[in-house]
C-alpha cells in the first residue's frame, strides 16, 4: 500500500522493533510520513529500519535508541524531534509485555513489577514527554494498544489486566487534557488520544511458523498499523478518548 495521505506528518513510534512496531513503521512510511522509531536495542532497531527501507522506496524513516524508563531521556527525545522537524504530529506507544499465572493465588507480584515498568511506566513517560508537542500540532494523535483482558480480567491474568487498565486510565486523562488545551476556531479539540483494544497480535511470521493455527480473535499487525495510519482520517473530537475495538467485545 502506498499513498501520500500522511505526507508532512512527523510521527514517533515507541517500541519500533517489535512485530507491531515494524508493521507500523512500514505503513506510515508508505503513506508518506516522516517516521522516527525508538527502541532500547540498537541491533533490533537497525534491522527494523533496514526492513522498512527495503520495502518502501524513498521511506523517510530513522531511529533513536531510547530507554523509555528514563523520563529525562524521553523528554529530550520529544524536544529534539520537535526542534528538528518543527512539529510532532503523532506518538504511538507499541511497547508490549505479558506475564501471567495458572491461578489467581499463583499470581506473582514481581510479574506486576515487570509489567508496571514495561507497560505502564513507559507509557507514562512517553505521554508526558510528547503531550505538549501534540497540543501544538495542527492534528496531534496519540495511541496505545490495550487488551480485552483489561475489560474482563481472568483469574491468572490479574497483573496483566491491571497494567492495561492503568494505561487506559492514564490515556483517558491525556484525552481530557486535549479537550482542555487544544481547540480549533470552533472550540473543538485538534489533538486526540485513542485506545486500540485487541485480544492479542499475530504477525506474518507467527502465521508462517504455525500455519495450522487459527489465531481466533487475534489482530494482524498489518490491520493494527492500518488503524493507526487512519487516525488522521477522523476528526479529533470524534476520536479523542475512544476505545477502538479490533477484536470482539
């Protein structure tokens, strides 16, 4: 897919080297956006960027090694991108992680500690760092990936469901900030924060490894990327604070 509907947009992607990140980098670059991916691992990030450059001719894509658990580093990254490009129009938080147990009693608090850092803290740092730039953008968009488990926790998934629920609440607070701080001439917000809800993700590589598996209810990484790229096709007022379900409720 190659269009120019995102030409001129500057979009940052946190968690760029994972399956969702790679698909999103590719989709945004194909739509003409300037895309900056961030990851903790230089080798994985380089591989992701090289893949996009191979697949998308003329891709405007670059990367930065960022420790998302370091708030100052994330703030510096956001400030640098806005200074370099003049504006930042989107930030997608695609940092994942899962921990669980067989029963509720077997739930481990260190699983919560892991998810609190990987899922919650990284989202807090990125949202706080990029919110001012998204307010200043003519059409700022922030999106995170949540899980259906946050709305219907299972006994063994307490830590994961709680972490995702926390990130949803944080994102909704960010959405409220956009209502209060970004307005067009008619008083409607110009920036939006949205929550994409999935059961789990499936990549082409996963399907190739298990061709017999049905992956029922899973969301293809390409479909996730399409949804993210389409956020600018909807008015901010319609999108802001919404749950976009990419699996059955």
